[in-house]
């Protein structure tokens, strides 16, 4: 009987040793860490090491400043405008008057009264401008076309004082071989532009 009791006692001790439960507290779960990353000139970003399901734990960092410029003309369109300048005003002595022809094209792109949203569509519209594909391009007229389109592009990107020499509502002109006359309506009551804006081309 004592032998049986001893065996039972040993078996009980072994059971406690193997199956016993610890009273030590469980290790805590790691705390999620959210990192804030500053990125300039980029889309808003969200960076986190471990997402817990709480949307408030995420931090969105907005870029400090956007420097993206939208381009509203192409290199080919600079050449197209230069060809129009050659045909429409290549012999005029005033660079300001020549620039006004280029601004007329830009004004038509901006206007909702003409069927065209690009320089190409406006320049190649039938019976509008003297554009011919094989027109030679003079260096000085290419430079002037690029200058006007650069100023116009800056204006469309939000700049205010870009050196305009023709107001936006002047979208028509005629010429007599000596001067071009720009007007704000095709027919009826209209105004002829008096070149009263400061010109970056004249000293």
C-alpha cells in the first residue's frame, strides 16, 4: 500500500511540473510606431510601421510647396507661330507689333469664341492665319515666338505681370503692309488697340 501511495505521489508531482501554469504576467504587445516623413514637392504621403486599425494613428504630410509648371505649348508650336509671324508681320519695323500677332493667337486659345484649345488648332484653322508649312523660319522671329509663348504659359500658370502687349479680348487684326491694327471684335462696334501697355521690346 505504501508503495502504491508513493507511486501515486510521484505521478502527481510530475503532472504539476509538466502542466503547471505560470503566474507571471504576459509580455505586452509592441506599441505601433508612426513615423512622420517630410517630402518636398511630392504627393501627400502616409508612412507607418504597424497599422492598428485606428485611422487617427496615421499622419499625412503635405508637400511644402508645389513647383510643377504646366506646359501649354510645344517646340513645334513655337516654330508654327514663328512661321505665322513671317507671313503676317515679318516686314514690320516694330517688334511690339509683331509680338501682338503672336498674342492674338494666344488670346484665341484662351477665348471660348474660337474652335480650338491649342496653338496648333488655332494656327491651322481655315481662313484665320497665313500659316504655310514650308515657310522659312527667321531666327529673330523664332526667338520672339518663344518669348511670347513663354510669357503666355507663365500667365496660364498663375503669374500676373508677364509683359503682355495686347489685352486678352483683342483677337482680330488687319494690316496695310506698314502697320497691323488689332481690334476686339470682328465687325460692328469695336476698339482699335493703341499700344498703351508697357512693352518689353522697346527701349
